[in-house]
C-alpha cells in the first residue's frame, strides 16, 4: 500500500474536528497519495488515520459505493484508478440523469421558481469564480433546486453522489476562463428554456453543460499526466 499522509503532518485537534476518515481516505485516493490498485488493509489504514477499524470499514464500504474502492473476493479492497475512463463513465450517466430531471422540472416550474433560479444565478455571476468555494456552493444550490423536486429520489441521490465525486476531483485543477464563461452562459440558457417551458431545449442545455464539465476535467487530467511523465531537467 502506498504511504498515506504521515499522522504527524496532520493537525493535532481531535479527530472529530478534522475531516472524517471517509473524507481523508477519499482525498488521499484522489490526490494519488494512495496509489491506483494499492491494497487497502483495514488495520494499516486505522493506524495511519489514528482511528479504530470500524470507521475504516464503514469508510471503505461508502467509497466502494461511490466507485473509489474496488472489493474482490478473497483479496480485499484496492484503490480504483481515478482516470479519464472513471470520469467519462460518470459523465455519460449524468448526461442522462440530469437531462431527465431537468425535463421533468420544466413541466412543474412556476414563476416563483424562475425568480429563485435568477437570484442564485445573479450571485454566481457576482462572485464570478473569485471565491471557488462560494461558487461550488452556489452552483450546487442552483442545480439542486431543480433536481430535488423530482419524485424519483434514487435518481436525485445518484446525481448528488456523482456531483460530490466530480467536485472532489475537480478541486485539483483550475477552471479555465473559457469554461467559466460557458458555465454562466449555459445557466442563463437553461433559465430561458425553463421560462419558455421548453423541456427538450432545457434537457439539451443541461446535457451540454455536464459534458463540458467532464471534458474540462479530463483535459486537465491529461495535462497533469503528461507533466508527471515528462523528464525533469535540473
């Protein structure tokens, strides 16, 4: 197993005041500290993250459900490679789910709903990606306002799970200027389709929106991989 972050390098406040075991393992998988296909042994992880074995087992099961960890009979858990294929698979599913959730929302949206989306969008544009954390929260609020109304809770929950995965991965990379412009423009296009009660148009905008986000992440992953493989000259 790859060397996880030394416990001496972690903050010394109590564990419950730090990130959860699940969040720390997930972060170490995404960052590559826990390398692709590395074996994940419960006892070793418990020692590394200064906790008992039960939280580690629970974290591994949660990470398995999210696709970060693979479980094999008689071989235990290992790190699933976080690569372009992983992101592509999620994006292809999300293009279908988010389009379906949006299409349904258009059929029930009220004038008050449009006013709320406009207000969230105004905050996004005012922030204009200056505060990345604030942008992430507002962007989630924008889409969640649409998807949380859907009767199919399994679909909405799957969207949330995938969004958290992609958000965790995308934190490693900057958002290009062209992507920033596209995000805000696509939100505006979506609002206009909802206002016009154009369900198919809204679904197409969202699918394009999701595809663009995925492509942006994959492009950055490719650049990072090429930079890591390039010889270093001293």
